[in-house]
C-alpha cells in the first residue's frame, strides 16, 4: 500500500507499506502485540533538495518487544528492506 502526502506538506513524501506474509506469521505467532509495528514502511521524501529513503529497522523495533527468539526473522526482514531500498536508490 502506498500513501502520498503531496500538497499536505511543503515537500514531497510517499510512504510504502511492505510485508512478507510468511515472516509476519512467524512474528505474530510469538506475540500479537507486535502487530502494532506491522507492516514495515519505507518512506521517500525530499529534504534540502535531496531524495531520502528511510525506514525503521525491524531489529530495532523488535527489541522494544523483548522477544529475542525472533532476532533472526527481524534480521532477514531488515536485509530484504535494505535490498529494496538500495535497488530503488540505484534506479
């Protein structure tokens, strides 16, 4: 899902929700409260004339929920998000 905020702010902003259903299932089976942090988002906005891609790292978000057994899942999701962002930045 994509959200666009053009016209509401002085600069352009788009936020994309990204999800890997299989990974989300693993996470939610452990702790449903993590649903408050899902799906992951990638934001694209302009700042001082430059385009910025930004996200909150899944490993950082997961640390707030104290479920160390999901560290591997969070790292896998984070690696995928970083790959998506690198590919977007290079095109």
